[in-house]
């Protein structure tokens, strides 16, 4: 099981450190991280996935109470989106799809190198 | 306007009365502006104590305390004080100098990553890397510290920002901090649950102290005929003499209070985080009890104990809402009311023990009797703190200030100095242990130089008493690193700073000593030789249940 937390944050130095510090302190292992510019100037969007949904629930209010986090929510499964960049003998491949689809492709093609992450809107 | 002038100007506009601090290289431009500042600056002898004084000031005045330290070691010394304030939700604005922005990350002289270090122990913190942000940051810092759940905010200011020119119009913009969302949507559920409760109990925490909700809580208790028990941080919110008030709960709590806490069917927790020192073994806590949790901070809900009705709002507002919800309803008068009377009566052991060596309980008894009725009492951490927690009688006017969450030894003396600055007309007494006092005894210098006469009531037993007690009870008396060897001579130490001091070895001398000390024009140390073998009992051993209590002199078990 994967829980995905999406946040709209101030695009300022130190924000990632503060958020990751909270996860470290509460012993929540973060599986994937996507950070990027978004539709609002001076803001950024952060999408984190964790493997323990109960812990995601527990940390959500703490995240919401942070000054630099404008919004934080746990994203419904239907909106999860996986992405992978893979390298094998034939060159590089990139792929998007559901978490299961991407896991399936990686399992079958066994790329020499890959990175897989999860995003959501 | 110069950056350093901006800092002083904005502190003045926040109506800051006093800043506690120590200057340093990168702070020279700021201290140059402090020469003409409208507020007082108190030079402490260690930055940790600057933070504790600001904290004590904040707790006594309910206004944000300001402390200042230089870069590197100044900032790291401040850490313990800031963490203490954070754990007890005390509003501080802590300002540190930093090396110039161009030097950041170069391991410059006196550089430490204060921004990173302070991050997990502050409500929020800022590093000002562009001078024009400075006005916004200072205004935001005060807003954040004093909005919703209070807490310390740290501002790290590089030296070049202090000398940069900032357009004056930047000072005129406002940056309001929105209050946290209140959510009393479960009020009706809470009212119904309380109405139908057979054995309701109210647990009062530090949130009620910050929100000054004591009288409202008593009113609610009277409507419900519910006993009121408090956490360490809630001590003093309600007067101990009230028939429904059973005192402090927890590891060293009053047995009547613990009984009510663990035998109620509905528990109303107001402004408390249900810390491990209150709940004991959390898996055993309130297994069948229904809990209503009032807290200003939504992130406290479900943090330590789970699955209850949550009212999110400040203690005062939520309590008043409960009162209006319950007033029109008929509360049945149950057997619980009689049980409370029995509990109260069973918890009145006589601790007016005369004779020598002086028993610590006797010292607290005499303080309860002879301190002025509106005195402020601070404590250090350890046995001295728990003796106060258990035995000190609060009357609703006295204030109790202690490091509850972090448990910082050396907090009480500087906090007393800060409280005295906030309330110069009140008697302020630090109940200390000889271990704690030695961590901060240099602040006698501050008290003399800045004319802050507080009383230090030293419970001197020559041990790091609380750790010794645990070694005695749980480690077969294998004492290690807990004896303090009866040095120094505290009377001479205090006198060396210009404070007044007496040694007390007879119980009969306590009364006169206390009366003399609170009248003193200078700091006054009462060096009281207490029985080194007297423990703080009763005690629920860590991680154990109330049935495992070690009673000592407490006769509660026999009488209930």
C-alpha cells in the first residue's frame, strides 16, 4: 500500500529540509519525492509517497501547521501516477502509467538502471 | 534605514519591554542601536539563560519574550532555552547574528548552521538572506509566536543585513498571521457525552494556563460535578482548595487525581497533549474511557491517544462553549460526587513534619504557608520540581512556572529572573536543587547587576536526587555519578556575587527564612539542608500501571 501526500508550499530555501525533518522525526520512510514549479508563482508543489498510509494520516496535521505549507492533502488512489526512466541495452526509455503498470514493466524488462517515482495532481 | 535600526524600531513597535542577551562580533551594529533603544537590555552570563529569562518573562506576562545571541556558539548556547520554550509552547522571538551572507557555508569564524539547528525546536524559523525581507520577517516572527498555539520563533540575521540600507516604506506593510481554524462542530457530541457521563473527569493542561481558562473550567466542573485534575503544566490554573480539585496527575501525582483519571468513564482533556508522564503506559491508558480532547492545535488530536471527540479551539473558548451547551441540561447527581469527596479526603496526609534532617515536604509546606498569595514559583527539574508539583498549594492567584516538556535542569533560576522582570511587584521564588542550580548559578551576577531580586529556595541534598532515586529503586542502589560531594558552599557562592544568603539546618528556621527572603532587596538564597534519603513518593514506576505505585509516606492506599 502506498499513500501519496501532495503539498503546495512556499518556494523558499529550507522548506524541503523542514518537511523532511518532520518525516525523519516521526520515523516515516519516504519512498519517492517529486518537487517542482507549479501554476502559482512563488509556490512549489511537493508530492511524497510513503508505504505506511496510517503514518501519512498522522503526519498530515503536522504538515498543515507549518508556516510554509499552504495546502496539504492525501491524494486519492485514482489520481496516483507513476513515472519511470529506464536504461537497458537498447538505450533509454521513459514511461508513465499507474503504479502497478510501471512496476510490471520494470519487473518484466529488468532494466540495468532505472528510477521510478510517483506524482499526482 | 539601517538593518540594525529596523530591528530595534520594529521591536519597539511590538511594545517589547526587555530583551535578554549577550553581544558578539556580528552583533556589534545591533548593540550600537540598542544604546538608544526604548526598551531595556539585560546582559546575561550565558545565552541559555537569556532564552530561559525570555521564556520566564513570557510565561509571567503572556507576552513574547525576546532573546539575542551572537553567531556560532552564541546560537548553539541558545538552543536548550529555545527547545524548552518549544516543548512548553512559550512565545519567544530569538534573534541570532550570523556571518555575512557572502561567507555563509565557508566555515567562517563563529559560523554554525543556526537555521538548520533551530528548525526542529522552533514553531518556525527564518534566515534573512536579503535585507529587504527583514521587516517582513520580524513582523511575521511576532505574529507566529503569539498566534494559535504559542511557540518560539528564531530569526538568523547575517552581519551584512544589519548594515544594509532598507527602504523605510518596507516597515509600513503589515503581514498578519491568520489564526488557526477553530472547529467546534463536535460540540453537541461532546455535550451529550458529558451529560450522560456517570464518572466525568476534567484533565487540565498547559493550554488552559496560556488561555487563562481557570475560572471557566471550575464553572464547568461545578455544572458537571466533575473532579478537576491537572498536568504539571496545568498546575495552578485551578485552586487546590476547591472541593472538586484533586491536584496533579502522573508519575508523581496525587493519588486522588490519578484515581479519578484512571477510573472515569468520560475524560475531558483541555489543552493537554496526554504526555507519557500523564498516561503512564499508553496502551493501558483509558482503555474503556471515552475522551473529549480540547486543543488549539489540530496536530495534537490523535497524536498520543486516539479515537476521541475533538474540539479544536483555545481552552477558554471551548470551555465556554461547553458551559453554554450544558447549562440548560439536567446533569444527574451521581455517586461519583460522593466518591470525589472521599478521594479528596483520602489525599490529605499531614506533611508538616518537624525535626531534622529537614524533610523536603516540610520545606514545601512552609512555602505554601508563608509565600505571598500572588507569588510566582518557578522550579528546576528533578526531585525539587516533583516535590513542588505534589505538595505545593496553589490558590488560583499564584503562578507555577516549570520546564514540563523538556525537563531542563537550570531553567528555574533564569526563568524566575525573567518572571521578576515581567512582574517586579510580585515575589518570585525559584525552588531549586543543588544539581540544577550549579548549571546556572552564574546568573546571580545578572540578578545583582540588573537589580532583579528573586529568592532561590535551594533544597540541598548533595545529590542529583532524581537520578539517585531511580538508581536506588530500580538499579539496586548502584550509585554512579549522582553524588555532588557537598560542594560548593552555596552561601559563600551567592555572597560572592553580592546576593544575600543564609543556611538553614533546622525546620523551625524555615518560616523566618522564607519571610526574610521574600522581603529582600537583593537576590536571596536559602540554602536548606534537606534529608538526602527522602525520595519523592508516591511514584508510579515508568511504564507501569497505577496498581504498581510505590507509596512511601503516602497513606492514600490504606484509606481508599
